[in-house]
């Protein structure tokens, strides 16, 4: 399960415009700060149960080019889900 969370974290750090639900400040934390906090959480006794990442998405398949929002969810039990809401429906 930790490998899934680490992969999602790396994806998150490399994605511009990602927002976090627990963020209260208007300034986005730097990637280094997020990586440090995440590494501390994974190496301590802190338990991560579920994670949700949201952002913008672009889907290109041949001549079909759509954009919209994406929500990535991973649950502690091993389930995962990706929801795309694209301009073409």
C-alpha cells in the first residue's frame, strides 16, 4: 500500500496546479516541503488511511482532444478510483 501512496505522491508533486483539501493557506507549499512532510508521515507511526488528489486533466486520443477535471482516490483497503469530468462528456 505504501508503494501506491508513494507513486501518487510523486505524481502529485510533478503535477502543476494540484490543490490539497487540508490546505488553509493561499500559498501553495513547495514540492520539497510536501516531500519532506510525506516522508515524515510514511516513516513514522502516522497511519494514512485514504487519499484524494484533484487537478486538471487533458485527454488526447487521435483527433479527440478534451480537457476537464480529474479526481484520484486511493483507499487503505487497496481500492482506487479515477474520475474524469471532460468537456466532451
